[in-house]
C-alpha cells in the first residue's frame, strides 16, 4: 500500500481513452492541476515521453515531494508551478488537510491526509472521511489558466487533468476564452457539497456543455468521481459513438 514504485506502475484510469486521441510519441502539452505529490504527472510523462507536463501545486510540503519525485523517477519533462489555479490572480486562503486512518501505520515519507486540501473550506468531507483534519490554513498564490496560457505563449493544451477538491469550476472560469484552446479535460466532480460553496456535478456539466465540450465518460463512486470531456472544436461528434480512434477536426 505504501510502495510508490508500485503505484507509479499502475495504469492511468483513462490510459486507453487517451491513446484513442493521442499517439505515444506526440509532443503534447499536459496540465496536471492539483498535482499533490506529482504521481499522475510522472505517469503521464511515462505514457507520453515527448510531452511537456505542467504540474500545478500550491502546498509547500507537496511541492517538495513533487520535486523529489521528479528527480527520483527521472521525469525531466515535468515542470512544477508553485501555485494554485483559480478564477482570479492573487493570494487566497488554502485549507490544509491532514491525518491518517487509525488502523494504519504509514512510513514517514507517506502522507494520507495531504490529498484533500482546498481553496474551499471543508464541509461534508469531514463526515465522509472521519479521520481527516483541517487544522491549518495558509495563504497561497493563485493564478488563472488564461494568464498561464498567454504568459507561456501556449497555443493549445492537449489534455488537462484537474483534481482541486471542489474548486474545479473556478479553474475553468479562470480560463476565460482560452478554454477553447483545451482539447480534453478529465476532472473531479461530486454530487454533494464536500466543500463549502462547491459547484456540483450538474453545474460542471452545464458549464462544459455551454463551452462546446462533450461528456465522454463518468466514473462515480458514492457520489464522487471523475468525468472526461472532449472539445468538439477539435474532435468530431462521431468520436462519442465509440470508434477505435477519435477523428480530429481540421482547424
């Protein structure tokens, strides 16, 4: 359970989906937003060795873990951005999670509780995960996707993986018109307010539909899970019918 080597060898949950859109040797740009310890960023770097992966993480302790893991696992195509993404640029309160199940005795380099920190204050997550604590609040720097895209002269983001504990819609809003520069988005959704003022699944679905994104997949367990969306400006509608490969639109 506490072997990071084995975790990194586990296939990504949407590996097959991604390989229907992209070839392994393509020079992709992937955003891992809410990177935590960087494990997913490293797995994307292995699946697409010629890709650039931008990993966004605001928690200082996690930032160091990401840098350590990038070095240890030779993921030289992963670049860390020490910030949160949101709908505005500035400083915001960040609610830091901690704790671990009472029946576990994790090693010093293993952190159970660091994966639920959020720009949003905790709400029902405290009932859903009894051992989870939010005893600390810090200020973190936030930026917008639109600023990142324009500031780094990004023309297209091929894939966004987003897990920001209830603040996903703020990140999407912060993309502004640049949301049309994103081909695929895999993000977390919930059907209950785990965090205060958290937009729910229907809110995400309505926003994505209004911005020409097609819902391809939903994976939920106990009202929490992930959804995969494709930008119909980049891929044709018949991709949704389950063909072997997704056909690209001519832009």
